[in-house]
C-alpha cells in the first residue's frame, strides 16, 4: 500500500514538474505552425500602386524590389521605402500595406519642385576653399554644383533644373555634391541659411503664396524675397516666417488702400518682430 502511494506521489510530482514545459512546447509548436503557414500561403501575387502621377506603376514596383512570390510577411518595409525614395526622387510620402491574402499596396504622394538652387557663386566657393586650406593644408576642394538643382519644400534634391523651370530661383547657397534623391547639402557656414530657406518654403506653401514669389536671396543675417515681382521683402533668417508673411501681405494691402493702386518698392521686416518699413520705389 505504501509502495503504491509512493509511486502515485512520484507521478504527480513529475506532472507538476513538466507541466509548464509542456505548455511552453505547445505554444512554440503553434507559433511554428502559424509561421510555416504564413510562409507557405501568404505570398505576393499582386503589387498595387496608388497616388503616383510622375512615375508609372512599373517604375515604382521595379524600384521597390518586390517580386511575385515573395513572402508577404518577410518583406523589409524599411528597405523598400529607402529603395523607392532613393531611385525615384519625386516620391515624398510613402506607405506600404498588406492586403491579405496576396497583395501589397504602395501609396505614394509626390513632391513638387518648389525652388531651384542656383549654381554657387565662384568667389564664394573660392573663399570657402581658402578657409578650408587654412585649417587643413591637405583639404580637398569642395565638390560644388555645376548647374541649378530643383528641390522640394523640405530641401530634397529632385533633379537638375531645366531651362524652362518655373520653380523659385534661390541664390546665396553653396550646394555640395548634389545627387538626385539626397538632401540639399551646404557647408557648415551656411547651415543657418539652409534652415531659413526650408522654413520659408514651408511657410509659403502653407500660406499658398509660392506662386507669388519670383526669387529668394540668402545673405549672412537676412533673406530677400521678391514678392509679386514688384516688392522686395527683407526678413531675418531666424524669423517666424508664417507671421512675417502675414505682416508682408498686410503692409502691401494697407499701402495699396492708401495709394489707390499697386505699389512697388521694399518692405523691411528686419527692424523688429511687429514693425515693417515700406520704402516706395524711386
């Protein structure tokens, strides 16, 4: 009787000892089964592209690297995103989604060419190279742009600007080693100007004023914006551009009400945040 009772207690202890392990093995078996099922059944049969106008569906699919037969759950979305943005510069926003059981949907929003950065001033390039040589006698000359480049509102390089481009001409920056799909790069000495440019372009787009600006010139502490092709607007590089644009429009409207017609000249917004000085064209 005591021997039978001892064996029973031993079996109960064994069940208690191996119970959690058995449950873990069951969970692992289920995961393996599900993974194997996904590998076998969820394969890419169709790739859909929506939102694209500049690029064809075939161009976007080719750039993505997705192949029919790829595992739907093994696709590296980060790599696909990077491939498309690098090879097709005008692609701005991008999403990649699965539509079970066998479809990948790529949705794109394309950039517009907002501005064109002019060829760097040779004297400016020479001065930058001279300063580099002073710091490091073995420094290599800067590899600067040899043609104007189109950029998006956020400073992404799109392509060399064609002669008939209507994008806003920008001067005062030294574009270094431009490459389609990359970001506009300038020397350390011009980082403030670059930040001001992208901030201004975003503010212009938000205010729907981009088509009313015909040129932007960046200087050491301020920029000059050519507005309506008859007003030069001076703005500090660290300004609140959204506010500055509202003030610019308010000054123009006020002066035109006062004179009863279109005004020409300059609007200086660099004196203080809330003040503007209008100077009529002589």
